[in-house]
C-alpha cells in the first residue's frame, strides 16, 4: 500500500530530525569531560581547569534567554544549528591548537553561547515541524536519540582515545558536527511552520498578532513555578554524580575509568526509555505526574548513595545511576513540553524555555557548592542526604505554585491545569 504524499513528505524530515539529535548529542557538550584530561596533559593546574570550565557554563547560562529570543524571532533556525555546530567545532580545534589560558577561555565562552543557541533551536525546529499536537511524542523520540547519541559518542571516544590518543576525540567531534549539519540541512525549509515553532497562535488569523512582552511573560505564575521547580531539582541532582564518584574512589577504591564509563552507559541507557515514558504520559495526562516521579527519584537516589558510601558498596553505582536516568530522562522531556503548554499562543516559547534553562543552570552551578561544603563539614553520606532532601523543597515549590502540568492537546473536554499566556 502506497503512502499518501503528505505522509511520505513527513517521514524524511522526521528521520533527519532523529539523525540531528543523534549526532548533536556529542557536539552540544563540546569536549565535555575530555577537556579536563587534555588540559591536565598540558600541565594546567586543577584551579585553572576548574576556572576555565566554569567560565563556559556561566556564559551559557547568561546567553540562554537571549538565544531563546533569537530563535523565536528568526526564520533561519536551520542556519542557527549549523553555525552553532561549526562554532563549537572551531572552538574545540582552537583549544587543541592553542592550549593557553586566554585562547581556551575565549573558546569556552564561544562554546557556551553556541550550546545555548542549539538547545532552543532544536526545540523550536521540532515544534515547527510537528506542531503542538504531536510535540510531546516527538520530544520523547528526540531525547531517546539524544541519549543514544551520548552513549555512542562515549563509546567511540573511549575506543578512539585509547587507540589514537586525545586528538582522535577532536576528530570524532568534527565528524559528529558535520553529520549533524547535513542532517538539519536535509529538513526542507518549507516544512517548518515558524509561527508554531515559537509557540504562536495556530490559526492564520492569529499569526500576525503581537507577541507577549518579555516582562509579562516572565511574570507568568505557571512558568515561574516550573522554572523554580526545575532549578531546585538540579540544585539537588547535579552534584550527586561527581560527588558519588569521588566518594567511591576515596572509600571503596573504585577504578576511576571504569566508574566513569559505567555511569555514562547506565544513566544514558536508562534515560532512553524514561524519555519515551515521559512523552507518553505528557501526551495523555499532562506533565504533573512526570514531574512528581522525577522529584521522587532524587531523595531515593540520595539515600542509596549515602548508604553505599557508608558501607563501601561500589555495586550501588548501578541503582544510583538508574535513578539518575529516571530523573533526568523524565525532565528532559517535561521541561520543553511543559513550557510549550504554559506559553501556548504567546509566541515566546523559546524565550520561556531559555528562562527555564537558566533556572536549571543556576541550580546546577550551586549544587556542587552545596554538596562540597556539606561533604567537607559532615562527610559524604550527609552530603547525599542533603542533596536528596532538596527534592522536598522542589516538591513544596511545585505544590505551592499550583502544580502546573498541562493537559493533552486537543482535549476540549478537560479544563487545562494552567491557563495559556495571553497573546
């Protein structure tokens, strides 16, 4: 049976979108954990490495909202993705060629800005391709391919780095960037509805309406509640893995290389089914249950990590990282999905997503400080319990804010959990 022309036309862009998420999973993070190893080989001190890596994160956090606004305003979303990928590749090659502090600092700043543009650009491109009704399902597919790409890149980087040294990791990054650029260019420009991509009004009559002011948008109660919840989750979550690795190496004598490889494979492998589950739940019931499940995973993870360190049980890495995959896999879909629901019709979806991501970045940045201080003063087990307990604050903020979750698109019989922002 032959497919209809419209179905056939849709398959190719979605296949290209899947490939884009697969290949850019590695590119968005630049050199990631390999940067510290490379700079250490160049005789950098730990303080210098920490400073230059923090710089990239801070720049990305500051750039996230402006880049979201740029994606909302631009009809060149494919070009933003291509230029962002090229910028990250060029910055990484600069680090390889000129491993001096000033050059690496500038390169990390460029990486941060480019990464801040890629995330909303991919989300907006997805919304513009499939529309609000299919957005939840496609988010799950996007995240599944993204996590699969992280596993693929980690395995290839480890093998190539072992055989050919760290320069092979740079070559892998370049290959991924080229394949990602070719993937996004395979998506026809006329397949993207740019009004839908920014979360604008679906009707032709609404396409010309003025979009909501930035000030009013950022006072949207449901969006603020969601951002605070996301930020508190990352405050408790971000430091748990590096702190657990340090604790296992220090107390249980775990091998650092094997530990790192296991954490990546277990967590990313768990995130693939969790992303699909989150998309399924979001499409049918909204994101309230998805968020509650993600928040519930964090304190359980903290308790297991604390017990594992106390008793020196290195095997507990597996359940700890499975729960990491549960929380991160669910939130990876819930974050853009919920923001899209809250800001439906506002024309500011990508700016709002940038706002939520900025809150996440603030929480993640403070997480290492919180975990490190508690670990130094009270020990590793107390640090994990404290980080896990932050989920209770996140849950409290979520409940006080009215538990925004959104309902499934097209359910005219159900009252929405949150009112769409006025356009």
